[in-house]
C-alpha cells in the first residue's frame, strides 16, 4: 500500500504535457508577473522553459514556489447527460442542406434546439463559435452522402458525438466544459461515402456564459438599489 502511494505521484509527473497543460502554467506565470511575484526576466525565462517542457513534472517545477501551485482545484463535475426526448423537438428549428453545392451557418446566429444538416455531393459547415445559445442542449442531426458536414463549437462548451460511417468517417472530439451550465452540443448522424466531424474552435469562447454572469450581476445591483 505504501509503495502504491509513493509511485502514484511519480507516475503523474512523467505524463506527457499537453497544450492545455502548458496554457494553464503560462496563465499562472502571467498572473504572478502581474502580482509582482516574478520579475519580467524571471517570467520570460520560465515561459521559455514551459514551451520546451515535455512532461507534467517539468511544467510543475516552474510554479512550485508560487501560491497558485498549492491551491486545491475545484472538483470537476461531468456535464449533464443526453436530454430527455421530450426536451428536444422532433422537427428541426433549422435545416442546412447542400446538394451538389455548399451551405454555411456561421457568425452571430441563434442556435435552436435541433438542427438538421444534409450534405449530398456537397459540403455543410455549421460554425457555432460565435452563435447565441438560448438552450443548454443543442442536437445536430447530420447526414452525409458523398459529402462532408463540419461542426465547429467554442472551446468552453461540451461536445458529444453518436453516429457512424459506411465507407465514410464519423469523427467528433469529446469535449467537457468546466462550467456545468455551459451549452452541450450533441452531433448525431451517419456518413455514407462521406465525412462528419465535430471539433472545438481554439480561442473561441461562447459569449452567452459571460452574458449570463453579467445579467446576474446586474440583477443583484438592481435588487440592492431597490432596497
């Protein structure tokens, strides 16, 4: 038992570092610079080391003397599961169809609860990176026949996929949002001699989460002023 306790932390430090791990350490170093805990030269030196680090243990060494390294993280809560059938309408709020052509939904648009995408000898792009989410669950039902359907989401939402391919490919990257109230995008469907894929658009954050926080702040201020 003691041997297991001693080897468990070591196993974590030997894990290969991901881009997300490097971004987290870089954020901590940036905050330490702003707080005056690091000089500009120390910050630059450590950031250079972070970019070159290969393992999680090497990354942890750059923040070992900073308070943020010793703060306990809040437990990660998995996002809610698939919504009940009654929660999602049977008819789509929006149809995106491309037959021997291309169709695109992007920019600042309102995403409904159900979106159907059909790509037949064509291509469909559904970009939710700047969309307004009025509902927590959004279901995208995609069908691709000799075509392609691409779904892009902000990186701070949850993304789920359920489907397959017949001489085609169905690839949806699973994504878990840290905010349990963040939107959840479900991509379902089939690709026949075609492709369906879902990916996060790096650097894009859903604005509605920030808007919701601001609305709560405004509501609290109004309530305080009324007293």
